[in-house]
C-alpha cells in the first residue's frame, strides 16, 4: 500500500523537470501535488502509476494503484458505461456472460437448449457473485450517481456520451476499483458542484494513499494532509507534512527566511569582496585577498534559492478579421446517438462581437453543439450558415485540435501556414514555449501546456468568432486570470461552454442558450446560479 520514489529525474525532451526527488506515500497519506503548469506534475504522476519511466531513479509500488489520467484513455466506444466501471473489479465479463445466457434462454426453442443456457447463466452468476455480485453492482451505480451519471447514462455505449461524461465514467471506475493508492489528475474537471462536494467527502474517508493534482483550492483544503510542491525553477520537490492552509503559511514563512538570509549573506559577501579588492593592491596581501574572495563565494554558494516569480503566459486573443453583421448562423440543428436524442431544433445567430454562454446539465449536448458549429461533427438535421467573412477559432476541451504526434512549432504552422517562423516563435514565447520546447511533441505536454498551445493557435488565427469549450480547465490560477483577461478584452464574438463562474463573469454574456431544449434568452444574473451546476 505504498509508493516509494528514490532519486527520480524527469525530463521533457532535453528539458529537465525534476532531479533527485525522493519521497514515500503510505496509507493515510493524502498528498496534494502542486506547482505551476509545466512543472512536471502530470509526468511525475504517470511515472508513479507505472505508465511512464523516469530518466533516472526508481519507483517501488506496493498494492493496487488506481490512476485517473488527465487525458482521455483509449477505450472501446461500444462498451456500456456500466460495464466500463465494473471492469475495475473484473465484473464486466461476468455480467456480459449473464446477459448472453439470458438472451439464449429467451431465444431457446426447446428444453435442451434452454437448460444449457440456464447452466451457462448459473456459472456466470457464480463468478459474478464471487467478485461481489449485486452488492458491488449497486455500489458502482451509487458512485456513478454521485458523479451525475444516472442509470440512463450507464446503459449507454461510451461512444454516445459526451467527453465530460466519459471522464466521469473513468473517475467512477477508479473510485469503485477499491485500489489502495489513488493517483488523480484534475479529478474535478467536468464535475458539477454537487459531485465535487461528494468527491471531497469520499477522498477524506479514503484509508489508503492518495496523490491528487488539482487547481480546486477547496478540494485541497478539505482533503489533503501533505503537500509536494514541484519547483519549476529549481527542479526539486519540496515536501510539507501538513495540510493546505498550514502549507501556504509555511511556504511564505520559508520564503521570507530565505530572502532575509540571502540579503544578510549578500551584504556580508559584498563587504568581504570590497575588502579583498583593496588588499589586492598590496602584493604581500594578495594571498589573503584571494582567500577572502573565495570565502565570499562560499557564503553565497551555500544559500538556499529564493523563489523566482513563476512566468505566466501573456495571453490576448487575436484582433478579429472584418466580417458581416451576423458571421455565423445555425438553423434547426438536431443530434442523436442511436435512439438517444441529444438536442433538437436548435437555432442560433451569432452577431458580430456578441457574447453567448451555453448552459445545460452534463450530457445535454454543449460540447456536441460546439463541435457541430466548428464543423468537426455533422448534425443529423439542420445546417450551419456561414456569414460574410467568417473566421472560426475553436478551442476543444480535450485538445482534439492539436496533433499529438507533431511538435509544438508544427502545430502552430498548421494553424497559421502563412506566418513566418520568427513570428510563430515570438507568439509561442509569449505562451512560455521557447528554446527546445518548441520541438517537443504535443502529446508529451501536460494538460496545462496543451491548453496554452491550443490557445496560442487561436491567437494567430485572426478569428472573429471563438468557440470555447472549458478554456480554463487545467490552468493554474495565474494562467486562468490571463484567460479571463483575454475574454474581457476580445473584440470578436464568443460562444462559451464552461463550469467556471469566473469565466462567465469575464465574458459578460448578452444571451444564454439552454440545452437540450434550445431555448434562447437574454442573460440575467439568475442564470449565474446554473453555471457551476451545468
């Protein structure tokens, strides 16, 4: 039930993320893994889970590990959502065998075939019961329900679910697994307010080990009792054996001490250096001067590093290209998956510079609508009507607009083929991609780095209509504020899907579109209460 890391070194291409990290996570340790975007949190978690290898060092694992990655896993889209959750304990195969035997019993045309099917059912049910049986299935359904996945959703194929629903299925699967150590990378993404409250209580009661990456301060405050801070400037892990509030206080205390010690040491070293410079003028004192200068160097060399201010991407959305009065229209859109109707008869007119927020419960079709407007998916009925001069920019919550196999620079080149490379590098530099990092494959980036790259491609697009699907997910607080500032100052039109109340405040929407009914209304403050629930 432990994870022990010894001398871990992590790299992203040639870039050193972490060096010499040694720590242990045991039963009852609830660790908040924090640090700026790109510090290596996701990379470290993958290595601890056994899904990646460190550049140096070793990881020893005891007991079962449940790992929720930030990026979506490759899954069988034909699999039922409930079966995916049950697979965490190996119950899915027994359930499938039981369903198959039930069908054989119903289809049997004679007693012999019916009896054979009944034997198969009995064998499958015996295996099912040995793994926890109906009580375990009920437990899985209860966890799913707490994460806003009702029975109706559990009975659907994964391919019919939204990205947010599939993410919650994966979280339910990990929590149902009974794993002794949980590694959760941004587990509150795509959760509504009630589900986040339930998750906090679940993690507080977890008896095994826990490592969680999250920018949800309330979750960290409620659940963790240790903090591992990844310092991107020093490439080290600072371990704090305390809760979140105490950590914040202690970190500031440590930083004040470092600054005070450095100021005193620099003053002392400066005095020694000046005295050494005076003594060098006297030949008989040259040796003493040299020793004094070395002493000054040792004083400075023995100091702990003070924290340098973390760099933040300087984000401004593009100056929109000229366009007509209504650059984008949608008429009578509908979308279904099989017999499941997502939405129907949605009409939308996006005027120049307008602000529209799309609200609806998880699974109501918000992401699907944006994908249709962006031309990624086709509607079952209806049409998209581009207006004069339309230039679309689409930010996808799962970063599907990025090619994971291509480098950062190559993704930019795809987004703006006519832009000269020096200008591309300048834009990437403002998003904290410089030097060798521009040659790093996009698939190796952290969630926050992918968000920055996807937003950078929007900056060079000259888009006059932005379709933004959860643009503040995976961002540290400083980067999130940059995105909110960009929303406020952008002069083009925006259609926004978000659970972030701050993003809606920054957008200052004029209209709201409610899904799945497709009702459009003028924005009023009463709708703000629906944002975190949607």
